[in-house]
C-alpha cells in the first residue's frame, strides 16, 4: 500500500502541481495540459503517478495555497492508473501510451539521461543491430564511462566501425539526432519498459535461483502443496547448474573464459558426471588435467561452498545469455538447437 504523506512541507513544487491536477478533474486539467509542452507533461505526469496518498488535511493546505475556494475538498491518491486515465481524457491514446511507457522506464529527464541508466549489456545488445553511425551518435550523447562499457561489449569489428564514425564525425545535424532520439523512444525504450513489467512467475524463478538449495526445495515443496501449476511453471523458468547441459560447445567455451577457475573447480566438485564431461570436453587436455588435479587436491568440500560456486557460474551464464554471447536452449522442442 502506498504510504500516506503527512508533512505538507515535504512536498516539492511538481508534487503540489500534481495534487492540483488530480483534484480539479479532467475538465479543468485538460485545459491546463493543452498549454504545456511535452517535457512539462512528462514531468508533471511523473509527479502524479508517484504521488501516493495525501491526507485530507494536506489537500486542504494545498487548496489554500492554490485557491481559497478549493479548500473544502477531500483526500486523493496519485498512481500510474489514475494518471493514465486522466491523460486519456485530454490527449490521443498513442501519445498517452508513450508518456506512460517512459514513466515506467529508466529514470531521467531526457532520453539521453534515461539511456545512462540502462544496463550497458542491455544497451549493447540493442545497439549491435543498429548502423555504426547511429551507435556513434548514441555513444557521443551519453556519459563517457557508460559509453566505454557499452563499446567494450560490442563485437570487435563493429566497435571499430563505430569508433571510426565517432572520430570522423564533426557536427551531427540536429535532424539526425532528433531522428535517433525518436527511434530510441518508440522502439528501444518502449520495449524495455514493457520488458520491465516482468511476469510474476519469472520474478519468483529469479528469486528462487538465488536461494540456497535447502531453502529453495522447502519453498518449492510448500508451493506445490498450495498451487501445483505455479510451482511447475517456476521450476520450468528456473535455471540451475544442471541446465548448463542446454548450452552448446561454443557457449561453454565462452563461459570457460569468463568464470573464475577456482570457482569452477569447486562447482564441478559436486556436479553430475554429465556436467563434468561437458566442461572437460571443451577444455584443452592440459587445462582439463590441471582442473582435475586441483579438484583432487581440495579433498572434501562443504555442500554450501559447492552451491555458492555453482550459483556464481550460473549467474555468469545468464549474464552472457542476456548479452547474446551464448545461447541457452529451452526445455521445449521448439527451442532445441540444430547443428
């Protein structure tokens, strides 16, 4: 439940304006919206959608400040839904959808601010399919440290093309920048915002993936007793160390270059023989021999240490999969990989 705000002095200017817009209703608010530009509408819409609850006393203080004749109104609640309903009464549906998608997306006043809050792997995965000139424009508009991380994740030949475009670019025409910004807003940010509204079963699967084995089994067993269908769906969505069998040889070799060798040795110590064979088959004979010697030298290893090491390897695999560097085949026939 949204926490009620009780301190009038804690409200910012945009929050006070948002309260007024919610209070006066669509007839008056539509006239006010018509006099605002897009940036003002976005800023006010963000304040409205995150306002939460205001007690009647606070509303009265606001009405006194805005206009004495409004001081008898009651309480109100600002939320994404109420904001969206109000905007739909005053402007076209596609424009409202764009505004609300941006509100639910990464924080930031401008498009370039928002991009600065997008994970570099996610941004790189999108940009690698764009023209080098487009990517050059984007990287020139975001902060250098963020641009560097994105650039490092792009395919090598492609990243060099981007670098050459950035070196040759003098003054990029405003029309080009505007076009890139519109494309990012309508394609990338909208899709990113939609993806952010994650299915509840996917969210629980990710949480369960980070539990220790005993706790995970306890929760799954309890859930099976209450809701067998949800339990089965979560188990299908979960990715465990054993699921690395669904990664092809090329993917395993990429994974081997990214994981800590000591960590992998501990993880394999408690793995099934099929998983061990998969990893050793993708190592050089010398590397495989050294890994086996390290595992033998460890002696007995605590189950907790094995589970933590396996979880760490799984997280690396999932990150590589999200970045498009490895492919994890699904459990269904449609997702099987064909040589």
